[in-house]
C-alpha cells in the first residue's frame, strides 16, 4: 500500500463527531466497464453512461466508499448530492483511491486523482466555503487487482476524518 507521506501526515487524526439520520447519504450509480472497440480497457474514468460504462444499479450510500458495489473489478461509480458545510470557513478534502478518482464541489474539480494506479492520496487546497449545502460529486473507476476509495476532510475547527454520513444528502 503506497500513500504519499505528506498527505498521510496531514490526514491522520480522528475529528469531530457529526450525528446522522436515515435521510443522510449520497446517491450512487454503479457501472460495469467494457473494452473499447480496440479491445482496450479505459485508462481513466470513462463517461458514465457510455459504450464502455454500462449502468448496473443506482441507490443511496451512507459513505463515499465501495461498500455498495457488487463488482470488484472493471467497474466505475458516481456519487452525487449535497454536503452540509457546518460553518463559514476554510476546508480541505483528500481523496484516496485505487484506481482513479475525481472530486467536485459546487461543480468545480477540486481533486484529480485519475488514472490506473495503486492506492494513492491527493488533497485539495484550502477551499473557502459558506455554511449550508453545496453540491458534491465523486467519480471512481477500478480496472483490476486491489480496489479502494475513501474521502477525508478537515477544517480549522476539526481534525481530519472521513467525510461523515451526517453531512451528506442525496438530491
Ligand atoms: Ca486496482
């Protein structure tokens, strides 16, 4: 398992506990990947849906991870909804994945961790966000071998932690 040292040092503590309800979580879509017309697997997150990404199922997930996936390999997922920012301030996000992943807040790409690779962490810069709901989207794909996806955040008010169910809302 390879994780960038700087990112590991920055995102290594448990933080504030947020209380969740059954309404919390994000929408997800699960796709099965196909080879392209040249017989090759995608090297980056493909368009979803597309000729190389067939929709398998949709649902709601409490966390942005692979817990809802019924496929281990040759798959992709999209997570979509809102994140509730607890107070005005600066927030930083980190995306760990095997293989590739990308993350958007308010429609802006904040982390690009795309490509075929072993577990790798990338963090955003500090983002100034206002209290309230902001759109959040994460896309992920896995060709073969091991697979993982985790999303962390931190602010000046709490230490790094996995983005909790309590602040996620489906559309
Ligand atoms: Ca892999």
